[in-house]
């Protein structure tokens, strides 16, 4: 039986599952990064360094709302507008603008304590995912690589062994590959995100979580955290 939002908390809506659950029944949690684990959309902030934030942010918003037919082409368009940004600018974004969202460290720590592995799958860039991985002790990551020549972005991405761009389908693939590696069912996984490109992986797991999300994600997810931090998720589990 679905649990009504008003039965639990006005800013935490739940459907398709009945709390309290046991966190230890899950073995993997997968996170989106931009606007989920962290407070910014990195591609928009990079674009700000060359005066193109508004242009890029509009494309990002359309992609996150699911209004872009081809996510990969959308990302290529945005990355092309980043040409000329320096590695020093990229580092300044990480140091001055990127922050973990409230509750991120607490949720990851609680999941690890309960025996879950942690996966970060991002349509963003390894310059940031690698640092967030190291900061939080994340086990697995997949993200895109920006091409750099002579210390500046070229406006292109680098193909990787698994493919060209981490879009929604690649997030789904990485989730399923990680489950297979761990010898678990995808139903033993949690997936947490905010944008339409998170829906493919959210459709595979036992518990899907929308965090301050776009409307297509809120309409789909088992749990919607509409205010507060990521660690609000812990309130649906038995202590």
C-alpha cells in the first residue's frame, strides 16, 4: 500500500514503498552529481568563465526537464561553448563555487556504514567527479572527460573505453554493470537524481529518489525530497 505524503512529512512524498525500510536490505546506492550531490551544474559554471552561462544554462535546463530529444547532442553543444576555459578557471570553480549539498556526506557515510557500495554516475566531468569521489570515499564513478590542450578546453570531449558520453542510457548501463560486479539484483539498489537523464537508471532499481527534482523525476520516483538535505532519505529507514 502506498504511503501518502501527509502521513509522513509534507516535504517528503512517498509512493510504491511503505516505510520503515531497512537500509541494510540494499547493497548499492547510485547518485547523480550536479544539483544532487553538489549544489551547482558544473557545465553552467564553466560557461560563466567565458560569458556564456545564460546560453548554456538554458540548454541544461531543457535537458534536465526532458525537453531535449538527443541528450548527447545537447551536451556536445554546451561543451563546444566552453572552448578556451583554462584549467585554472576549472580549479577555481571547484574551490570557490562547488559545495556538497546539505546531507550529502551524512547520507554517504550512513550508506557505507550499512554496508552499501556507492556509485557516482554523472553527465558532468571527471575534473569534478574525481574530486567528489575522493572527498566522499565513493567506490565507483562514470563521467565525461573534457579535452584539454595547452592548458585550455578545446570544446570537445574525449572518447573512453566504455563509449563517448555518459547520458541517461550510460548511467543505466553503469548501474547494471556495477550490480553485476557486486553479484546483486538491481532491485537491491537505490538511485538518486534530479533530472530526466536520471530516469533510465531510476527505472531499474528497488528504490528511486528524486532530490529537489524536475517534474518528470518527481512524477516517477518512489521518494521525493522536496526540501531539506539528502540525508532526509534516512528518515524512511529503520534506525
